[in-house]
């Protein structure tokens, strides 16, 4: 039997982080994936979705050139954006990517790994063992139990990028990250899109005001949004899909289900290694270690965050924990705030607490907000929608930030840095931001905080 320092099961962002770093440090690493190198993120998630959004963005921008005194004659024809996505994926998942992992022994597309015991796994009939095993098997779409749904061919992230063409009409169940990004991409590329969701605002994990502003923009673009809606059944009628709901019945050519995820753990035979799990995922401690000390579960399969950067970060910190050999507090997962960004136009991003979370935690906070429309650069860019909203207090402690607007996904990094390093509103205000970047809005909101306090005679510095 071949013996390794580390076996990594699943070669998505989490598994690639562990195996890439460990092999470059000189450890003997085996990486296994039943499917392709890159995992969901590269093959059916982050990258194809951003690629399709980019086509949609250019079409929308071209249709609004008149805002900038330009005139493009004739209609823009949607030729083959999905084929472009697939071509880009072929390029990104090719030789260049595989070369980066040349020091890792890899078993790809040959079978799935399952545990024999806590140090040994099996792929097909061959056994491999290691001192430490990293499970990084991700998630798959959770198809909600709506009557009729399992009887029709639905779209999920796993097959939607294989469509031959942009459908004429599309119903999307779910108004979260996938639902909103794909609604805007398909709508801008020509689909008549309806979002139906049970929550009361778009991107329900985030700020309500941001979700409502995004809905306003969507409505202007022709995307219909039905919140707080119950779906009673879904049925095929005359080659069309009919979605029966508490807010009416919607007829479409395709239906996309984006109602959350479930962990991919069924093939692993976790019980053979005595690893604890529940329906959210594999149970882990602050170092992403399972109840079996020599086995870590990193990335989406532990259900803590479902984001690529978090998956890679967990891979890196868990590898460092393994190498260190003790529970060094500086490696605890909760030390590191996790930002997220949804790549619609306008983008929506958040780190730390939302207003609702701060209220629930009974924190003594107030909100400082700056609107994009107050800033010349946002106006000249033709992007006046949005705001930067900070949950703070008199001392300037930063509890959380929500940003909706142009470049929100970039602006959020500064607040992440601030929260992680206990920086305050004062520090953000005192940092010079080059003009006229959009990030000046971060400084403006901090200046607003200072002016509020000075006006009230409460400024202490
Ligand atoms: C449409 C969409 C868009 C997204 N956009 C973003 C985004 O913009 N930003 C962001 O941060 N996140 C985004 N995500 C989430 C992101 O894709 C995931 O958080 C990320 O891929 C998780 O990485 P992972 O390594 O934990 O798992 P995965 O990427 O899911 O990889 C797991 C791998 O394990 C393999 N595997 C499973 N079981 C076994 C087994 N028994 N043996 C061998 N191999 C196995 C699978 O084949 C897979 O390749 C998006 C997701 C979707 C669906
Ligand atoms: N830009 C990004 O970072 C990005 C993009 C896409 C996906 N992701 C990740 O993928 C994960 C999954 O995304 P998602 O959009 O599938 O889930 P989500 O958790 O973001 O949203 C789920 C949506 O489904 C709806 N829903 C659930 N059950 C329903 C039912 N029975 N009837 C009607 N509506 C129902 C909810 O109301 C909600 O709108 C996210 O948690 C996110 O971390 C991230």
C-alpha cells in the first residue's frame, strides 16, 4: 500500500490550497477527485457564473451607451455567450492548471474515495494511507421537496452552463447568491426572468435595505421578483414549465433551482473512520479538525461558510495547524472575518454584522451611511445607486459593513482588514485614499462618523 504524508479528498479550492502548499513544502501528497481538478468553483460555480455575468454586463453597457453621448446603431445580437463560457473553462482547467500541481500525486476522474479506517482510504479497489487526511468534498444543490419538481428536468449550477442557448423564459426558485446573479445574467442576455423565493428580500443572508435596493434595480431591468412566496407545485404543460405559487402561476421554458446546498459526504463512508457529521456537514472544531485528530474537514463540506476564499483559507490554516502540532490560538477560524460579495450590478458585499444581527445581539451601536449618489465619480461612471453602511459606535469600533454599489466587492476588503485588526473608524478616516477611486466612499463614511460625534460634542481621540 502506498503511504503519504497527506491525502486530500476533493480538489476544489480547499483541497487545492492544502495540496498545492503542502507539496511545495516538500511533503508527499496524494490528491483525489472523482471529477475534475478545480471543484465546483472553477467548473460549475464562481468562474462560469462570473464569465456569463461579464457577457451580460457588456450587453447592458452597450445598450446604455447613450448615457455617455454615444450611439451604437442596430441591436446587439446574443450569439453564443454560453459557448464562450465553456471555451474559457477548457482553457482555465487545462495544462496550465495541472502544471501547478505537478508535485502532487493525483488521481482524477477515476473514482471516489471512501474511508477504510482513520488512516486509510480506498479508490476503486486500491488502498492508500497517510498520517493526516484532509476531506474537502464540497456541496451539491439541495433540491427542495416541492411537489412535481423531481419529475421535471430542472437547471442547477451543475447543468445550466451546458445549455445550448439562452432560454426565452426562466423561472428561478431562490433569491440568494446564485438566484440573483443568474437572474441578472440571463435577463440581460434575453431571458424573461421571474424570481420566486420564500424569504422577504433578495439575498436574505444580507442587509434588508440592500436586498430591497437590488430588487428595485432588478424591477427596472424587467426582472420580476416575488418574495415571501409559497410554491405549491411545479408541472409540465405543453412543453412549458408551470410554477404554481401563492402569488400566481408562472410559465417558463426552463426552471433554475437555487435553494441552498447540502454536503457531499455520502460516498465517503465516514462511519468507517468514526467521523461525526450531521445534515449541515462534517463536524469540526476551530481548527477545522474533526473528532478524529488526524482528519481535517475543510471548505464547504463542513458547512461553516460556503465560499471559495473561506475554503482556501481553511485549507491553509488547517495545514499550518497540522505542521505546528499544537492548538495555536492565532490559527482559530473565528479570528478571521469572512467577507462575501454578490456580483450583480450593483454588487452587494458584507463583512461582520448586519444591522439585524447587531439588533439581535443587543449591541449598543448606530449606523453611519454614505450614498453613492453624493460622489462625483459614481455619477460620472453612471453608477449612482448604492450606499456604504457601517455598524459602529462612539468609539468607532467597526462591527460590520454592508456595501451595495459599483466595486462593492473591492471596497469590502478594507473593512475586513479593519475588523480583523481592530482598526476603528478613526483609522479609516485618517488613511488617505487616492482620488477619485470609488473607495473614497469608505473614507467619506468614516468622516461622517467623526462629524456626527463632533456635532454632538462626543468626539474623543
Ligand atoms: C453558481 C455558483 C457561483 C458561486 N460563486 C462564488 C463566488 O463568486 N465567490 C465565492 O467565494 N464562492 C462562490 N461559490 C461557492 C464556491 O463554489 C464554493 O464555496 C467552493 O467551490 C467550495 O470549495 P470546496 O473546495 O470546499 O469544494 P468544491 O469546490 O465543491 O470541491 C469539492 C470537490 O470534491 C470532489 N469530491 C466529492 N466527493 C469526493 C470523493 N468521495 N472522492 C473524491 N472526490 C470527491 C468533487 O468532485 C469536487 O471536485 C459559488 C457557487 C456556485 C454554485
Ligand atoms: N458571489 C458569491 O459569493 C456566491 C455566488 C453564488 C453562490 N454562492 C454560495 O453558494 C451558496 C448557495 O447559494 P444559493 O443561492 O443556492 O442559496 P442561498 O442560501 O443564498 O439562497 C437560498 C434561496 O432559496 C430560497 N428558498 C429556499 N427554500 C425555498 C422554497 N421551498 N421555496 C422558495 N424559495 C426557497 C430562499 O428564500 C433563498 O432566497 C451560497 O450560500 C453562497 O455562499 C456564493
